[in-house]
C-alpha cells in the first residue's frame, strides 16, 4: 500500500500539518508569546524566574565591545557553551569542554584560541547565524554534564527528550537518537531515530527511522526497547511547568539529563513537529480531546496535570 | 467561533460579488469564457450622392439609433472639405450635418460608415413604452372606402387573438385583393402620399391598432447599394413587433437596423439637388470579448469604463501578466496545503514561472538548473569566507550575472539564441533562489535542497503551463472580478485543517497498523 485513506488516519486520531497549524498552533499559541521561546535568552530568564531547571546562564555578550572583556570574564569557567539567542538549526553553537593553559578545547580535542572565541562571539552579534541576518546576542551558558544512562543508544551526540505539552498537560513524548547518517544531529528527517516514550513510566515504545519501524540502533546495535528514562516524573513536571511560563497552549519541550542536576530544559518550541505520532504509533487527537474534557471540569496544578497524564496516557 | 462566522460572511460576500459581476458581464455585456468565441459585427456604409449647385451647401442625414439589441458606433465619416456637426431633434432623432461654404459644382460623394454590435440583452429603452395615442390617419377613409375599410377590419378582427394577429390578418387581407373586393377597392383608392404602405398603416389605425412605419436595413441579408426597406411595427401591448408588410410576417428584430421612424426625413439638402443615399453592409466576425468591451465602452458601462480595458494597450499587456500572479498564488496554496509539496520560499515558484514566461519552459528549466548548480558550487566556496548576509547575496548576484553572460555568449557562438531571452528580473530571482538553497543546505542538508528545489521547479512548471493556457489567460483578463472568487477559495483553504495528500503517504504505516488490529 502506497497511500492510506483520510478516514483511517482520522480514526487513529492523527494530526496533519494543516490541523496542527490551523487548530493547535493557530488557536493556542498567541503570536506575541512566540519570542518567549524563539529567543533563547528570554526563555532562560523566564525559566529561572519560574524556578524551572535550565543550564545556568554564565553571561551574555550584547555589544561588540563585550568581546574584549571575554577573556577576563571566562577566567573561572572551564566548560561552557556559546550560542546565538535566536539561532536556528543548531548553527553557531560553540562547545568548550576544557582548558589548555590560555587556550580552550572543543569536544573533538581541537584548540580554540582566545582570539577564536572573540571572533565567534563577534560573528554571532553581527547576525551570521540568525535567520535573515538580524543582529543577535551571544549567550554563554554552563555545559550540560550529560548523564551516561543513554550511552549506546546514540551515535555521537547526546539524546534529548521531546515532550509535547498541550495546555499544560504532557500528552506525548519521544527521544531522538542521532545516527551516523544524521551526522550526530538529533534531526529526524536527516536520519535520526525517534523513539516514542510511554508517558506513564518513561520506557521506550516504538522506534522509527525515516518513518519505518526498527528494533535496534543502526550504528550501535543496542536494543532500543531497553531504553528507559530515569526520573521520568521530573521530566514531565518540567515540561508541564513550561506552559505557565510561556502561555503557549501547544508546546514542545526539549529536555536533557544532567549527571548531577537531573533533567534540564534545553529549549522550547512553539511549532513542534508531527513525527512524534509515528514514533509513538499513536495520534495526538484522542489525547488532546481527553485533556480538553478534563479542562472543563478542573483547574489543575502542574503536578496534578502530570499525574493525570500518567494515568490516562499509559500505553 | 466568531472568527469562523466572520470568515464565512467574508467568503460568501466575495463569492457572490465575484460570481455576480461575472454573470452580469456574460449575460448583459456579452463577455465570454471562451477565448475563441466570435461575435458578428456589421459595418454599414452609406454612400451619399448629390449634385452641388456650387457655393454654400448643407446636407444632413438621419442617423440610426441604438435599438432592438443593436449598438451603433461610428467608425468613419469621410467627406473632405466638409465641416461636420450633429443635431438632435426634439423627439430625440439624431442627425449628422455636413456643411461647406464653397462646394465645387457638380457630383459629390460623402461616405458615412458605422459599426454595429449585437447587444446581449434587449434594451428596455423608451422605444418600448406604450405609445400615448393612435397616430393620425394620413388620409381619412370616406364613403365607399370607409365601408370597405370597415368590412375588411371586421373580417380580420378576432377578439380572442392578440393585436398582432389581428394586424397580421388585416395585412393579409389587404395583400390578397384577388380574393377580396374590399381590399381591391381600397387599393384603387387614390392616395396623395404614402402609397400602399401608408394605406396599410391607415387601415391598422382605423382598426385601433398602434402602428408605425419604420425604415432600416436587415443586416442578416446581403446588402449592396440598397435603399432602406420599409416595415410596419405594431405595438402588442408590451413592445413593438416588426412586420414585413409584403409578407405580413413577424420579422426577427435582432438584425434589423432601425434607421428612420416617425416619418423623419432621411436626407435633407440645401444648396444642391438629386441627393441619394445607398447602403451597403458587411458582416465580419470579431472576438466576443473584444465586441463586449467595445459595446460596453460605448454604453459607458462603469464595469468596462473603470477597468483595465480603459488603460493604454501597452499597460494592458503588463496587467494581463499581473492578473495571472494571483492565480499562481492559488496554485502554490493548493500544492503546499492540499497536496503537501515542499517549495523553497512561498512565492518563489511564481517568480520562477514568470521568468519561464520569458524563456519558455524547457529552456528555462535548463538555464535555471545550470545557473543554480554553478551558483551553489561557488556559494559553497564563498561560505568558507564567513561573509555577512547582504555581501554574500550581492556576491552571488555578481556570480549569476557572470555565469549567465558566459552561457549566453557561448550559446550564441554555438548558434543558439536561447540565452538571450533572460532579462534583469529573472536574474534577481535566480540569485535569490541560489541564496535560499544555500541557507537550506547549511541548515537542513543536501537532501532537503533536492526535495524543495524539485518541488519549487515542479510548482513553477505547473504555474507556467497554466499561465500559458489561453483559456485561463482570457478568464483572468476578461473577468478580473474572478480575483474575488480566487481570494475566497484561498481563504477557504486557509481554514482547511484536513490531511494533505503527502500525509496519506507519510502516515501510511500508522493506517496499516489499524488494519491489523
């Protein structure tokens, strides 16, 4: 079969692109709130204010003149990440894992000089990495010390967990595992593997690559069914709290696991994609309807919402 | 909910307005959806012949009126040395007047030519108003003639039949004197003026039937140097019916050009003699929409007056293309939101299609692919230099011009002129395309460039083919108000939340699972 029918998709509650844009995003996400997630600096400030765990912000470079003070400013920091606040597609992110005297070291071991850091920040400020070339600011944040529980599930890169939050209720989750084909990027349509995560327990459901089901990771050979996310309720609660913080009704929260600090929100997305349905082998509509039903009766706190989701969205 | 309501109202208003104006233009103004539909128009030439006395001369001719579904526009008044003016008499009859101070003595010719268009809807002009009273009988019947007339009228009268039928019966009686003594007697009645036609009219008036004598040309016939033919019109209570007095049959008024009525004089001359006028008519076919535009302009219909047809021809051609752009936008909307084809940039496909219009499709595709591929390679080299956005695009534009120049020169040397067709406008489009593709390549990878690039080219080709289509070109040009309908459709698709065609493929495994369960 090359094509399926609209009736069958409707029966399974699959959300299509048009429905996502017109109904989920159009009716729930107010345009004026977009900058809260599109500008990562704003996200971070808001999150820290709301007590949501995020990688610590070390500093912000807003002006070209700030680049001269970078060396002094970073004197105490050994591992950090420099990224553009409005960058897209992971462009312009410089990861520094250690120091070598005056110089800095990238994860690959190659050396970045102080001059190199300054040029990178200058590039970010002049808008080299932002969409449309608009001037941007450079954020310096603490490097996440990734937990080793996902070792072997991902080829290079570290997996993050994407949770779809509908009006504050976590409705669906998946983790994206990079592969050799995706070049270490956790981008599904570049060949990364998507693994649906059960909302109630945090264990793996289905795995798909290029929209087709698979059992083991194509590069590491690890059985993907064995994947289980630790501290799962904390993941869900973080995601649920993001709703109060952004006021966006249809939201994607990308969460990573730090060895010491536990789950941290890395990024929020006002237009999360639909591939998560394939990874879960489940449509969003039925769950969203369930949430709407509950919203008519109750006004729940984030913790209650998580409990609700864990109870009703178990597979 | 309120949004939905407003949108529905808006869509309905747009639809009704667009379709309404279109229907009006088709049914009343005579526009046509079909670009090749033709309409008959007639050129009527009147040749006036007279002998001038020498010295001042004044010649006037009654003009045909817009009536009976025909529109008259003047095209030529050829009379060298004569001054031209117009008169309108009290009862609304128009006359054209030629005058000259010192006409040479002898035979003279004056030509007058008019174009006649057929009007779609019968005009409800004052000519269809009920006449106030019966016309005066030109020569009253007396004595035996009165008896004969009364007998004839009695014979033809039938209260159950309409006035038309009665009138026709009467004419028939009059036309067959061999079977009817009264008719024979009446025809022998000495008449001062009007002859047999006047008699017929008098008889109808005697029978209390509204009638009048009209003169004109039957355009459907072959007319060459003809006089005007005389007809009788009978008012049937609603409108005047044209009747041929010789056959006593109702004629189709569609092709009858009314030139003279109410005994207006056809030709008047001062300072000359032996004025004669002869008419010739010629039927030609022109495009229906052209005829509709000309007719509309003549009628001062605001739909035609305040439209692109009132613009100079050169700008009309530009607008012909401009009007196709919304159509392209509709195609993009359909392809992206209903079919689910990915294109790079929302309106890039339209712009690419426009540049294809200047090169033709195959040549355009080849040129585009070549330039874009070379441009992408050069752009990749540039990207190592870490340039800012604007200088980067500018550099690419310079590259594109150079590549393009090279293609044109090499092509021309090899005997092909296809490269010469591209102008400035496509240049900008191509450089922008290259830039977009490059950004895409960096952000999403080469595969996406391929998908979106081919999607764009596919959409551009579809739009190009439709833009080239004669029918669609005619439709957008002849009915610009269809833009409102187009807008309504786009708004409707804007609220469509169903699946895209591509999603039936994308989510196909999930549909399959259901089958197993």
